[in-house]
C-alpha cells in the first residue's frame, strides 16, 4: 500500500500548474507550488487567486471555502520545499531535457515514499522515470484545460509503474472529483491520440477550401454537440501546443495522421498562437 497522499507538490505555476494547484487545494490537500523566480511565483499565485475569485463570483464556491483553499497553498522557489510531499506533479514547459532534469532533482528532493508525476501531454513518461531511482513510483497525470472545469484525469502508467502507484493515483483523482482513465505510456495517451489527428485534419480541410472555419465550427458544435468547433478549440489550446504534440508523436511514430499541415507550422512561425496572444484562426484582440 502506498502512503496516503496529504501534501502535494507542483513544479511550475503556469496555466496548467496553477490549475492543478487550485483543484488540489480545493480538494483539501496542502499544496506546495514551486516556480523558478519570485516574479513567476507571484504571477502564478495571482492566476490562482483570479480563478478562485471567478468561482466565487459564479456562485460555485463560498468565500470562506476560497479563503480556506488559498490558505492551503504555499509558494516556493526551491525544490527543497517538497521534502514532506507525498506526491509531486511536474508541470514545467514541454521540453524533455528540462523534464528529465526536474525529475532527477525531484528524486533527490522528495521523500523516498513520494510518487512523482508528469502532466506532459505528449512526452514519454518512461524517459522521466528513467531519470530517477524510483521508476515504479513514476506516472503521468494528464490534466485537461481548463483544469478546474474538465472532469477527466488521464493516468498514464509505464511498464515499470507499480499497481500501488496506480491505485494511489486513482484515489487521488477521485478525491479531486475527477473521473480517471488509465492508459499505457504510449504516444498521445488517449485524448491526444484521437484529438490531434482530428484537429490536423480540420486544418488540412480548411487549406483545401472545403468550407470556411466558421462553418466547420458550426457543423461540429451544432451537429455533434461539442462545446467548441475545431478552430475555436485549436485557438483555445494554443497552436504552438498543438504543433508541439503533433511533432512529438510524429517523431516517435512516423504516423502520417500526426504530420502537421503546412498552414499550422506557418501560423506558429508567424506568431499566430491562438487566444493566448490574441490571434490564431480567429482574432481576439478586441476581447
Ligand atoms: N477556469 C475556471 N472555470 C472556467 C474556466 C477557467 N479557465 N473557463 C470556464 N470556466 C467555467 C465557468 O465558470 C462556467 O461555469 P458555470 O457555467 O458552472 O458557471 C463553465 O466553465 C462554462 O464557462 P463559460 O460559460 O464561460 O464558457 P463556455 O460555456 O463556453 O465553456 C469551456 C467554456 C468549459 C472551456 C467549454 O467551451 C469547453 O468545455 N470547451 C472544450 C474544452 C476542451 O476540449 N478541453 C480539452 C482540451 S484538450 C487538452 O486539454 C489536452 C491537452 O494536452 C491539449
């Protein structure tokens, strides 16, 4: 039996890390969130504050619950802050060398019993497990955007992840109020294995002039009852993120379904990244 999880460490307080910290704190965990500089930590904590305030304003959370959740979040700039954590979730940039370095450092900083998880959307978990001396305790915990809203957590097990680690991760997901699915450490896991070819196919069809982006979006939204059509979703996730996942899976598999269409690569080169910087397939500069 793995030790029960009470203290959760999060490495990185960007979009994903701050969302993960928020849902953990709202579920009652003590959360230690680490950023590399005081400035980045302050920006990450401000993002959490904004999201908690939004939940209060929408009547999803009582002000007292917000304050209690916020008081459970401790900011840090040093990995030594993870010395008492039972689980540490890595949510740094999607760069394998960086992640391998973080896992090697976490292996030294976190207690021997602690589980180490990556929130990567496309990199192989075994690469990170191999950077530690505890591969049986390493797994993927892939959260969806926006983390506080999406009810799914993908749990990714390598062939070295133990049954105890998997069970602890399933219990953790349940306590967060997420439904978990279990997937082999394989390119794209479940969601991105299906989602990325669909989104790339939409861009290819747009390039071929099959229909306008507005009509593709209307067709999928209204015809299939999806919350967003493909071009709205591409902009929402971020075109650079989509391109990174597509390239990572293509590099590993050479599967043509993950070959990025020229338009996507050119848009990213031109700085059209989606909602995050105000322009992608749609223009958000006036919002
Ligand atoms: N943080 C917290 N709460 C948020 C939020 C955010 N960033 N964005 C929206 N919400 C909440 C709102 O508070 C609202 O709650 P309420 O209706 O109960 O009051 C609810 O979500 C709906 O929000 P809105 O009314 O503002 O907007 P929409 O109805 O358009 O919903 C959406 C927004 C939830 C983002 C919805 O459009 C959606 O589900 N889109 C699809 C998202 C998706 O597919 N995500 C997965 C991407 S794939 C992925 O993450 C994998 C990665 O590896 C690429």
